[in-house]
């Protein structure tokens, strides 16, 4: 039996992954700002520990991890799922909006990771799964600051993979495309307070698209949860895992663009070394 530690487990991906883990016979430390929301979603279960965690509070993260260890004795899988989005042009996004977003999506992820890794290092086993986004692989208009938080998660995850592999611990960054969750609802998506007319044809169009796409996204959240279970079962999991046909298509497109640009500018790119 494995023990999972899942942040943002009261709804969305977190709740679905927790449900499947329990069905598989695993134990789950399911965290949320309000543990009652977890219990309302998942019900009572002998292998479920619903505990309070605001990921921006590092002391709370350490308490939640210690509580889980006291109950189950180990943590085998960490799913850093808690987070939210901000939709707006880079210029429109205020300093406060940026700081709050990074506090949850990046610093919160680091808080929880620092709280859990000592137990995994002691075990010399474990799997850290960081939920990023397609926006963490390719930035897109209207999602620049949100994407920046996920670009940070990508870099953190790549380094973690290199640092943890010799210790018997895996690290994977998961890059979902658009899935039919509540991500585009007001409870998960903040629209910038400032909306400048000059961005109406670009970011304004994205706001209208997001409104129309809400609960019409192509990705099936249940299948994503199933994919996470397959990821955890894999003996040699990948460093990064895109999920969704839109994610795969966008990643392939960006890779082609990078290769084409590099070929076009290769001579200049190579011209800056010392000549020997």
C-alpha cells in the first residue's frame, strides 16, 4: 500500500486522483484549505486523512506532512496540485496579482516539497509529481504571468529529477492541456482588475475564448486521473508527461519552431565563443 500526499484535494484533479488512489487500496493524505470540503467530496474512508493546508504557509505544510507520517508511517507519492490561474496581459497584471499567484503556484509548491522530501529521502524512495500546464511549455497571450509560474515549476522539476534520482526518488512534471474542470470558473481563475483597450484584440479575445470554452474543454479529467495512476505504477517514469491531444500538438509545434529558429540563427549563435 502506498501513501499519497495530495494538495488541492477538495476538487478538480486533486479530488479525482485521491479517489482513484483510495480505490486502488492506497492511503491518501488529502489537503485543502478546508478539510471539510475534502470529506464532503470523498466521504469517510479508513485510509483517508483530510488535513488543513494553505500551501503558502510553510509551517502548515510541515505540520500536515508530520500528521500524515504519524498516521500512515510514510509518504510515497507527492502530488503538488494546488494552484490557480490569472488571465490578463503581462502589463495588465498588477504587482499584487503577480505576487499572490507566485505565492501559491511556485512558493507554495516549494513549501510542500521541502516538507515532504525529508521523509522520502529517509525511505530512499518516492515520486514527486508537479502539476504544471501546457502553459509551462509554451507561453501564450493572456496567460503570460500564469505561464511564468508554470515555467518555474518546469525548471524546478527538471532540477529535482536530477537531484533526486541518485536517492531513489523520481520527479515528474505533468503538463495538462485544457481539461473539463472548474479551472476557468471564477473560483480557480482570476481576471486582472486592469483591462487595457489596446489589448482588446488579443487578450480580450482570449478572455472571450476562455468564457466560451468553460466546461467545453476537450480533456477528460477522469482519464487524467487514470493516467496519473499509470504514471505512478511505471517502473521508470518520465521527467515530463504532457496530457491531452492539445498539449501534445502544441509541444510538437513549439519544438519545430525552436529547431527552425536555431537553424536560421545558428551562425550568429555560435559566433560568440572565444576564437582558438
